[in-house]
C-alpha cells in the first residue's frame, strides 16, 4: 500500500537527484569518480600502533591499519588517486618497509605530500609513491639506520647492584645493559646495521630511479630541507597540499574539481581501553 508519506519521500528523492545533477552540470558538485583519498601518516611508524595511557595518547602510524585503508581505497572504483599526508620522523625498519611496499603495490596513482617532517622511515614510505611533493622548508631525507644500546653497568657498580646472567651461548646476551660490549659483538651489530642500511639505499634508489652509488653519497643520515631535496632528486615538486592535489589530479586524469576525502582511522580509544591495557 502506497501512503502519503511514501509519496512525499519519493518526491523529495527525485528533487534531490535533480538538484545533484544540476550541481554536477554547473560544476558546483564534484563529479562522481573524481575522488582523491588523503591518508594521514602521522607520528612514529609502527606495525601495531603505539601504547596509549591515561595521561598521554601518543600519535603514531599503525601500519597494519594503514595497509587496510590503502588497499580499500585502491579497490574503490570512485577513488582515482591517493595522497599520503606525511608528518613523521620515521619508525621501525620493518614497519617502514612494509608500508612502502603497500604504497608501491597500489594500482592507482599515489602522491606523497611531506608536511613538517618526512624523514628516515617516513621518507622510505614516501619514496614508494609515484611523485613526492614537499614544502621548501619541509624536513626530509635522514636516510640511514641507527641502533641504540643503553648500558647501566657502571651505575650499578656505584649503587651496589649485582646482576647474574645465566645463558646458553656466548652472545645470547649481546647488547646487555649489565656489562661492557666486546669488540666482536660491536662488529656483529655493525654488520646488521650495514645490511639494513644497504637495503634502504637500494630501495630508495630503485623507487626514485637513481643509482645506488648516488643515493649512498647523499645518505649519511643528513636531513634536507625540501628545496635542497628537490635539487638532489629526493622529491619531485615544491609546494603544499594544493600542489599535491594538482599533481594527483593530473596523474589520475581528473577533469574539473576533484572530491577530496580525508580518510581517518575511525577507531576510538575509550577510557576502558586505557584502564585495561
């Protein structure tokens, strides 16, 4: 049975569709299929995310969730391009490489925009994009690997704390804070850092179409402002988010005004999450 309410809703639907079509024709409404998804990559890049407390909720880039978002947008027929909104000083090696690979695997154009900072692991991620845009004063680069080991044994001696370690191998406690590291152990850890560094160099060189030798020469851990990174070939364009949108539109062949959709992680942290973690 058709009611007056149903007829009224039907008429409203027809009117709404008419206004939407008129808006498209007049250029006031973005055309369907002109969507550019902006995906934020903020804070430390980690595999599972950072640990929040009642006093502090640190910002970090959860690679597991970011990969899901990137894959979803890449498969969305209405999304024509993706912009990575980067503001991060980097993160763990594995997490950064994992996110870079997800970016590389995208079938749709990906543009990385580096805001305040896009250094170390964050630049690793950006290098996987089709194009990189940064402000002339953005901080980027810092291509390198660091391992930090803290030692407490001298302090323990002063305050009378003794630590006994029972182990099954000579180097099972390598990097222990309770004793001085041997030269052999230092060499072993240095080899690990060098191997990871070489992988970083080779990936950036491949992603940016540069020679490994060239990338190595500019990758002593130095940071670069955007204008210098442009001269070195580490980024493609100088500009803000508007420039990134322009580049993404060109790569995707978007005509007219694109529809910019910022894709946020919709998972909310409640007080119970903080109390029972």
